[in-house]
């Protein structure tokens, strides 16, 4: 079955789906995106993704390309046409097509909308959860507005690639003071010797992960202690547990950081408990 993408009003087979070379997403990475999990053909925590999308658009002064009421229908149509049961839907909005010029084009230029969807191998992901993953740390060289989910991801992809070349699954990015900001495509968490869950507070230096927000609710519902504060690499190395969060795998336990074993080297019990608690508070629509 050929995959179908939505591009500016049209549902097209992948081979024919394309954007203009003057699209500002292509020229300047002038756009934003969202990755929303799909389970049983339904969207996971959909409303929170729209809230973050609107905020990113507002911060960059990019207009919505379609009516907000239309977007849920288009996303579902892309999921349906691709027959996705478990996977993700990706949507990207850029400042539209205009002759290359750094300054914004006139407001009359419509923004561009591209939507794709793909299946995920749930069994493989589950296997990784039971094994845990490894992390390497590196300096965070990104810009000062990491709260905006921009498609400009060069430092993130460089960090992820460096992690993979070091044999690790994810890179944790570290600010100049030695505190972990987040992963290259995930939020970062540790659990201290008292069983307290620690994650960096929201601000301009990290993305407000939808999974992060839902996990905070889940921890509260479960009666787990959470402290939102920055933590150092040293603290992480001596943590009882560590994990990463993102829309696809929700929680991936971390078993080693920079070659140092975390806890007993196996996925931690609190991380797994929180992962189960997520299921009770997440929304499928
Ligand atoms: N990444 N931090 C960064 C830098 C991210 O890119 C992501 C998500 C997260 C977690 O956010 P959420 O819980 O809303 O998925 C944190 C997506 C999945 C991606 O770029 O593919």
C-alpha cells in the first residue's frame, strides 16, 4: 500500500507529494511541527498538541494554514488513508512560499501545511523498554528559544548522530553550568535515592513535552513525589533511576549515562510504575 501525505489541501501518494523549493521551511527552517502518537487509530493527548502548536505559531507569528476546526479532521483522514493503528502523525506548518528573503513575506502569503503518518513497531519499542537505553552527554549548543517546537533541528540531529556513533540511544544536552536541559528529542528525568522524581522546570531552555505534562499528572495521581528543578550530570550519574520521555515511547528507562551504570543497570521500578500510571491519565480521542 502506498503511503499518502497531505500537502496544502491535497492528499497525495508519497512519490508525488512535494513542496515548492521556495517554501520557507526548506529555505530557512522557518516553521514548526508536532508529533502526535496514534494508538488504536486514535490520537494521543491531541488537545495538548494543539495547545503547544498554537503557542509555537504565536511566538513565531506564523498564521494557521487551515481553520483550527479543520485540522483534527485532516489528521484523522491522513491516519485513515494510511491505515495506521499504532504509530505517529507528523504535522508541519511553515511560513509559506515566497522568493528567498530573510524578512517575513507579506501577510497575504499563506502558510504551508504538510502532514504524514507512519506505523511504529510496538513490539520492538516494548522490547527496548524492558531492556532500557543508554545516554551520552554533550554541550547544549541550541538557540535560546527551545520552548518553540521549531523545525530548525540542526543541533539536535548532530547530537543524536553523535550519540548513535558513540553506541548510545540518546544524547542529553548540558547547559554551560553543568545542568542537563533535555535529550535531543526527549525530555530528561532522574529519580534520586529518596525516590523523588526530578525534571527540569519549563522555561525557554527546554521543550514543554506533552508526555512530560501528562507524566506530571500521572505522578500526582499515583502519589509519587516530583520536584521540578534542574539537575547536574553528576547527580544523574548517581541517580537511582533515570528515564527519557517523548510522544512515541512515552517512557524509555535509562540504564547507563556516559558509560556509568544507573541503579542496578536495569529499568527502574518507579520509572515503570510511572509508565503504567501514564496509561490511566492519557487521553485517546
Ligand atoms: N520530539 N524535547 C525535544 C527537544 C523534543 O524534540 C521532543 C519531542 C520532546 C518530547 O516532547 P513530546 O513529549 O511532546 O513528544 C522533548 C519529537 C517526538 C520529535 O522531534 O520527533
